[in-house]
């Protein structure tokens, strides 16, 4: 399959051979265009300026003399002209680009905005010119609800969050987001809530990471009771100001994204019970995860918090949570009542309170399904007591009340459509798939066609920052974007490869505004990228005791413009790679450190093309699963970079972060460039990972690189489990920083080294 240059793949697209030079173009809006009419043109102009450093002017009525017009219009608006019969419905658009000009027509503002998001993906650099590839596109969404779920950003990541809204959500045609707020905002009417939240986070961190003990990072309740996840990465464990929250919601609406706050009730209520332990369901819990639904004070405090959040955000809907109720029916009062009734009446009272204020409700649906948590269960493995209340009556009671609530069905992976989706539909509810993971969703075409299915949301359950989103959210959300928007569904392998091509570009865009400098492999021209020979350090064959790379295609290759070389083992005494033993194992076959690989030049970055010789150890959830997210991936080794002045820097090789097993195929790792480099023995793609290290000292010559094996530390790994997987180096690409002549086309004597 020829990869589509656009992701999500448009419903109907014809690509042309001609192109429109953007330096000669102008964006043309109607003469009397309002702010609404101009917004899509501003969106495209801003993205071009940020991606390519080029200013495309915006003109009213007609293009300036000498400029080629790209018309930007919204159907039905003044000056938009006649609406074509083939213009798709809500959020749809028509787009046409030729060498003579371009036209964007959106059915509505969202449609025009998504057309701009498609147009920027048609832009490419050709020499020193930025062009838009010729195309004719008719496009519209498959599903009307395409959302993500995020924790509130911390005070230091608000700027990053703003760029995420435009450079991720809008670009990949999402239209809304749930933002879990918890105790992450300074509340004027309930100031004790954020203060208690911050103290709660500090105390749980002080306990230490519990995943090495029982595989999950949360303090157990009384009698080793398993509680809800603690969500301590919300707001980075701190709280932001009310004006910050208001701005965040305003930024989302500027891009026609619907921001919906999640204000957890009943469950995941640490932020409430930390400030008010008197409402806890389990009075003897040090960290109560649920409030008592029989205590009217519980909802009074919850509604105070909700009211302030509604006032700050101006939201039209609230996600009321209520998943994973574990401490249910345990207090002396609740023990005398049916847990399903307790759940139902607590939820219905909250939904009614919102309805009286003109606010719609969303709710998790696991406690409505026998296949999930509604049947309840008790299990003790000797370390943890798992005890869930039975809530079977909840579905009947809530359904009979016919509340205005949309269900987030995150039970889709636990059973068939008949056991999950259709049960929710039979109760009378519309639904979206929650915690959606498209790569592991079976039967999407058939299941998603049910009229009750409005779409899906992709969760993160981690801090709103680049590292944690890169590990948990971006790959899954990129993959799912095409399933929700388009009816053009490639095979899973083709879709994974398409996402793998998008990932380095996304990473460059997001770090450009946050983790400067840029990803130099994306920022420089082809002539600045060089293959570094590794032959002198090669010590391993293509086929070993735990790996078989005999299907690697030797020679020079390119992965989206980045060159790399795979050595021919036949011509190199049977060796094609560098392997080092882990330092906790003896050096019977391979050493703990490789021979030095000469570099002897100054570079902005080095790309290490690598695989792991076997599957690594379990990676804890980078968000809720550990206090140390950057230590989540098992350390297999590191590249020791030696500078000419003797200083060294370590480049960590971490399993599931920037490398995977040789036979894993596409894994959509955010922190490595994935390249198809041959075939596995069973015919599946043989994928290698390009870990790009940005040099913090690009003005100093790099003398050499040595690969070293890391030891295993079971005392810090989940359940104490480690692996013997080794790092295997297959090639190195060195990337120079951009030069003056790359920008101007000429060298300046005395300025260019």
C-alpha cells in the first residue's frame, strides 16, 4: 500500500502531480469576513509559519497582485457563494489545490478548520521552496464524537497544553476532550480541596513506589483492600489558578473543540475525602478512595466543587465519573442497603442537579454491565484483597429514570458486542467507546456501525506533558484518529506504519515549543545527514540464540529522508551488529562494553538504529503506575558518548521507550523512529528503532561512542521481574545542525565553519 500523505485518510482523495508554491500564494477570505470566517485561514497561516517559517498573507475579497489565491470559505456565511451539492454534512469539507490556486469550503467552521489541517499535511519543502501538493479531496467524519481524556495540566505545562490542542487534536481531526479536574484548581469557595489534594500527593509519594511489591503504585486500604488508582499526576500533583483553567477552556473553544470537565463523584474521590475524611465510606482508611453515598454531606461538597468548576469553565456538559467503585456498601449505613441502589441514586441525583443547571452528563458505564464490575467479586491472593460491590440493580434503576446521560463504554474489550455495547443500547443510552485502543479493538467495522455508538475517546491517565503522553497517549490516539474519522481503514500493519511515519513529525512539533532544540533529523536537509560506519565494533551475527535477523536487507536505506546502513554479514566475517552483555550476566559470549565506534566530528544529533535481542521486562504504567516515569522502561544499556575534551554523556536504551524486541514489529514508540528493514522468518515486517539523541554540546567534537550493557535491578522493577534482553546496535546516523547556506543558499565567508 502506498502511504497516504494525509492522516486521517480522507474519505475521497485524488492526488495530482502539480504543486502550488506557498511563497506566491495568499489566503483569500470573503470581503466582509467575520472573525469566524477568518479563523480557518489564521489556523493554516499560523501552522505554516510555525512548521516552515513562511508567512502566507491573508487578504479580503481578492488576492494581492502577483499572488495566487487560496480561497477559504464556510458554507452559508456571507460571501461564501453558492453551496455545492456535493459538499458533505457536519464537519465535512471540499478542498482543491492546483498550480493555479486552491479552494477550501467547509460545511461549518469545524469543516473549514479540518480542511486547513489537511492542507498543512499537503505542504512539503522542495529545496528552499514550500509547496502544497496538488489534490482534490472530499472529506467528512465517520463518527460525530472523537475525543480524548486527559488529566488537568500542571502550572508549568499550560503552554504545552495549548499547543497540544492545535498541533495534535485539530491536526488529526479530534473534536473534544474530557479534562479530569479533581482537586487541581484553587477553588475560592472550597479552598481546602486543592490544599488537601497537594498534601495527598506529597504523602503518597513519600510512601514510595509500591509497584515492586505488588505490581501497582497505590497505597492499599484496610486489610490490604485494593483501592482506586490515585491519579497523582493530575495537575502534576499541584493546582493551577482559576484563571488558568478558564483560559484552557477558552483555548479549546477557539479551535471549536468541546472541553468537558470530569468531576469524579463517588469513586476516585481522594481529592474530596482528603479534605473531608468525615464523608469517607471507609472511616479507617488512611487514604479513602470513595465517599459515602448515604451521607448527604458527600454530594453537598461535590456539588459545591462542581458549581465552581461550571462557573469557571462555562461548560455545557460534565463527566461525572463513577467507575471502579471498590469501597461500596461498607459503612454501617450503606451496609444495610443494596449497593446497586446506592450507586444508582447517587448518580441520578448528580445528573438531575446538573440538568437543573442546563448541563448534560457523561458517565462511565462499567457498573451497568454484568460482564464488567456490576456482578461484584471478592478475591484474596495473599497480598491484595480484591473486593467489588455488586451493582446489578443500578442499570435497571438508572434506565427507568431515563436520565440525560451519555455512557462511556470502556468494557468493550471484556466481551462481545452482545455482552457490552448492546446491553448499554438496550438500556436506552447513547454511548462512546471509552479508554479506546484501536490496535486491540476487534470487529470495529461491525461494532461501531450500531446506531447507539457515537464515537470514542482515547485516554492517557498520565501527566499532560510530552514524555508521559509520548509513552501512553500519542501513539494510540494517532492510530485511533483514522478509525474515528475515516471509512478508509488500512490493514493493521499498514496503519501502524502510517502512524510510525507521523510520530517523528509530531514529536518535533511538540518539542519545538517545549523541549528545545528541535529534532534535528526533521529540521535539516538531506545533505546534513550522514551514515557512520560501525564495522570496527561489529561482533554479532544476524542469527543468534534468541534472535534471527537473517531477513534484514543489507545496504543503504532511507526512512523518511533519514539514511541508515545495514551491514552485509557475508562481507563482514559473518557479523552485522554490535551486541553487549548485561552487566549482571557473565561475558562468556559478548563483552559488557563494545569497542569504541569513531565519530570524530561535530553533530547536532546521533541516531542509533537498534533492536533488543529478546523481550524486555514489564513496563509499569508511566502515569498511575510509578512515581518515576522516566525509569519505567527497563534499562538495557547505554551509549557512552565521548567528547574531544574527555567529557561523556549517556544515551539510555530503554525497553518499550526507544527499543523493542527484534520480532515485535511496529510498536509505535514515540521516542524512536521506526523503520521497516526487512522480513521476519514468518513474513511479518522486521522493524528497527532509531533512537535520536540530541547533543547538548553540538559545538564540541564527538570522539567516539561505546555501547555498554546495564545491570538488572529487580528491587525497583514491577513485582521484581527483570529480563536478560540485550541492546543490539545495527547502525548510526549523524545529523549536522543546519548551516547558513541551508537558509540562504550561499555560504558567508568567516561565518560558516
